[in-house]
């Protein structure tokens, strides 16, 4: 979590830990995220990942009070939690996507099992993006077609 907070500071976003009931709050216009002291580290980390996404909504934040947009923004923020947590989980597995057990992942990160299809979708995309021995294959291409610069 320290690494994420440092990175955010570098990006111009300050994270403050305060006493409040709400797990996290995003003060979009002052580039600030407030995180509650009352929760454990995993919950706080997920809250940061959630609130962070709301900065992408900055230009539409006036729509936040409208139910449909509110739901959409909240859903996107929650998807960001799943996505960033999955990236971290994969890093723990030395980047081996094949080792990911999505149910265990959801359980370890205390995420709703409703996100299972989304996790599967993310994993499928990742597998398509990084074919095995990708680098070797491209080198082979260059070796065979010597004219390729
Ligand atoms: Zn939110």
C-alpha cells in the first residue's frame, strides 16, 4: 500500500487517513483521497483503488447525482478494484497467469463472487495479449525475414 500511496503522491494525488465511517472518499477537485482508519489494510487498499478511478470521472462528476451515472461510475470504480487487485495477485504468482485460480483470488481479496465473469474476461484478455514465447517468436521472425528492421 505504501508503494501505491507514494506513486499517487508522485501523480499529484494525496492520500490521507482519517477517522470516518465511510471507507473512502474522493475529493476530485482537490486531488485528494480520504481513507478511513477504522478498516484493515486490505479494505483500505481496495478503497484507494476504488476512489482512484473516480479521478477518471472528473469531467462528468456533475452527473454523479443522477442514479444511472452514479451506478455506472461506482461500477467502474469497483471494476478498477478487481483489475488492480488481479494485477497484484498475478505479480505475486511471478506473472504466471496460468496459476491464477479466480475463485481463490476473489476469496483472498474478499471480492464479491459476482465479479467472477469479469475476472475470467480480464484473464482471457491478458492471455491473448501475452502469447507464450512472444519475444522469441518475434526474434525468429526477424531472423527468418532478415530485411525486417
Ligand atoms: Zn465510489
